[in-house]
C-alpha cells in the first residue's frame, strides 16, 4: 500500500497527463474544424436565379414524402438524428472533449487524495 504523499504525487502526475492529452486533443479539434474540407455548399446558385438544395433534407419533396410515410414523428426523429450527428464533429466535439478532460482530471485528483 502506498503512503498518502506517494499516492497524491501519483494522482497529480496522472491528472496532469490527462489534462495535457485531453486539452491538446480539444485544441486540435477546435483548430482543425475550420480547416476541414466541406462536403460542399448547402445550396448553390442557379444560372437563371434562385437556389437549388444540395442536401436531401433541404428538399421539400423529401420532407413531404418523409411525413407521408412516417408521420410527424418521422420528421422529428430525422431532425434529432441530424442534430445529434452535428454535435460530434468540429467545435462542439472540442468543447465536449475539454469538459470530459476537466472532469476526468478532477475525479483522478479527488480519488487519489485519501484521508490523511
């Protein structure tokens, strides 16, 4: 069994490692987000004026057929799926990683500081 100072030193070392690794990853994700290649513009201009949807979700026909086959809940779940997919990329993902890093480091420090 390790003594309290040795355990505290090991916990601080682990917490420091977690902080360095996690915050470095979060910074990289945040910086790399604008540099990522886009899958294409959401809309593009037509030669004769107006805009054309490039995503199937932007199309009124798609939304209408989705509602026809699955009702209002189909549209709701499609919107939730699109929102949920957007959370786990780019800047929102960097914020989530930074928060989990801080929580993990705090839990590590707390668990290694036994009663003295």
